[in-house]
């Protein structure tokens, strides 16, 4: 994250401050299973809440420096924004997670959780958390901390999980029990060799189901620089994000075709091969989104930052590659079909030359052209030329004028006709 990115982040956060209420993440979790940074899935984090406005500002990721900054607390939004910006500035200048997280103590009611791929993790400020440390011999130590600073040292396997119940949550009063149970289960999964991205997803499942602090939010992979982005965040201000314990999409087990909810309610079988669709819940979709594997596919979109385009494109491209391989023509056809059906909106049709495929690195780049004047769909590509349509239009206009004249002068014409008889 260079200075320009930091400035952009600051502007984004200030914008959020001006329009969003005081809600914040009530669940933050960071898990480190490979403190060396070698495992591409060895460090991850995530944020959730029962409350509204769980945008990406609650789970900030630096792809360049491999750290995440998760935020929350009971303090005012303006105070939280100040703490986030101050902590980001420290991280930009090489601060450790403990140094950056301790920034929160200077701001009333604020919590900051910082995780790094190689420097450990820390939580500072106003929090109620468990620190989990798993030794090389498999011993699990779970320690409760309340406020101040708690640190997972560099070189250690472990986790930090903070959890409180939001006001209005119908499952209020469950946070203390769920926080401890989830911390213990995280420790067991670390001991048993699961990677961090998987553990974060399972921890979010448990918290969502048992405490009700379930709205995305999202998750990040600190090592590989992967984020869920706006997959689970609210679509509009003052709304809740997606419930992480609910079904998120259905997928065909053979060709990879998928459809998201609520539209998925209309499908039981795959339209391509008739196979029975499998239901994937949000917590598993999160795991899949931030986990990097030999079979995973990296999809990048360019030319538009419209909400939902990146995630939908990834789903469509993944399905196309699974069925047809790295065929730019097939990918373009799939995307254009989605544009025709309204699945992708606000972008123009793509051509094979707009698709950059790299089979060796399992990557696909899609270059969109955003539609002008706020259009949601491209103009129709009719099988006739525009000049022909102009001629037809002119003929129709001429016929229309003749009909108007006949109506206006019908009595005169009739009299003239009768006289000639």
C-alpha cells in the first residue's frame, strides 16, 4: 500500500464516515497457521456483525505488504476512522502488528485487530477477545484478554478472536460462550493441520450460527492478497450484509455452472447437463473465495468498478474454463450471454481480444468497457445495417404524413371525387 493508495483509502473512509452510522464489526478473527508466510493460505482474517453497514472498511487488506486491519468498537464513527487512518499510516511505515493495533488505545471505545503474514497479530483498544497459541508439540493455550493489547508473537501459530453481541441481536447474551467455544475449536483446527483460510471460514460459520453476529463483512487471505471484496457486504447504505450462515449459491458438480440466491431458488438441476445442483453456504463460499490452490483460478476485471461485476465475472469465467478450458472465444460468449440476460449490467459486450488468458499461471483478465450515460445494457446488435433502418424509418414517416393529410383533407377530397363522377 503506497502513499497514493493510503490517500485513496483515507478518502474512502471519510466518505463512509459522512454517510454511515456508528455501527461496526462485532466479530473480528485473525488466524495464522504458517508464520513463515510460505503457505499461500497460511494467514487469514475476517469481520462480521449483526449490525448494518459492514463494508470493506471493516476488513482492509494490503496486497503489497500482506497485512490486514480489522476494525470495530463502541466508539463514534469519526473516532474509528481516525484510528484506522493512524494505524494504516504506521503500517505503511513498517510498524509491527502490535505497534499498529496499540493505536486504538488512544481513541475512546475503538478496537483494531492487525494481522500479518509473517509478523504475527495483535488486538488493541476496547475489546473482549481470546488469544490462541498452538505450540509445535500441539499444546493449545487459550487466554482471555479484555482491553489494552493482546499479541500473537511473530513466529507463532495461533489466532485472535473478538466477539460481542450487537444491540438488537435476538441472540444477545451468547457472545461469551460462543467466543470461548470458537477459540477452542480454532486451536484444535490449527493443531490438526487445517490452513488459515479454511479455519476463518469455519469460525465465521460457528459465530454466525451460534451468536447471531452473522452479516458480512467478509474475509481476506494475507499471504496471497485475496479478498472477498463486496461478495457479502451490504448493497446499500444502512442495510445488513449477507447472512454468513445462509445458502449463497447452487453449483453444478460436473460443469461448474452456478447461480446465486435468491435466483437459485428457481433451479434444481443444471441447465447445461441436467445434473442435480449442490447448495453452497456463504461460509463455504468465503473459504473458496480466499483459498488459493493448484486448481483455483485467478480472475481480474478491468474498466469498471461497478458493484458485483468482479464477483459475477469470476463465477462465469470459472464455469467457462471448467467446461471449455482457457478459450477466450468461449469465455467471451459466456460473458455476453450474461450481459444479454441481465446478469451483468452496465458493461458493453466483450470480444475474444478483450480476454487475456494465461493458462500457465491459471489467470484470466477481462477488459470491460463501461456503458455511457448510465445505460445498463448495450444497444441491440440487429442483423441489418443502420442505413437500412434509416430508410425504413423514412418510409414510415412518409406514410404517416400521407395518412395525416388524408385525415385532414378527407372532406375536400371526397367532394372533389364526387364532382368528377
